[in-house]
C-alpha cells in the first residue's frame, strides 16, 4: 500500500517506513500474536477470563489508536 504513495513523492519515505514499523510492533501486542499468547499462557494467580477481556480491550485500543498516532507524529508533519 505504501509503494504508490512513495512513488508519487507525496510522503517522505522515512516517515512511512517508521509508521509501518511502529504499526507492526503495535499489532504484536495482540493476544493472538505469539507474544500475546505467551503472556496469556503464563498468567498466574489471576482470573483468566477477566484477564483475557482486559488484554482484548487494551489490544483493541492500541491497534485502533497506535497507527493513527504514529502516522500523525511521523508522516503528517512531513506532508506539509
């Protein structure tokens, strides 16, 4: 998806690459990723259902807001 934007020169390459790297890292927080599965599997002394719901809520917030924040900080300023 980034290639057409980079080819037109409308966005700086460094900003796009940094935003994509941050977005990829944020997605790894998900309990469906390897890291998230390990955290859930190793949780001791907690109500697993409640803990799972908290992790899902956190993940949804991070996945929704993180890439937007990265784009706003890294890409948007270079576009103007």
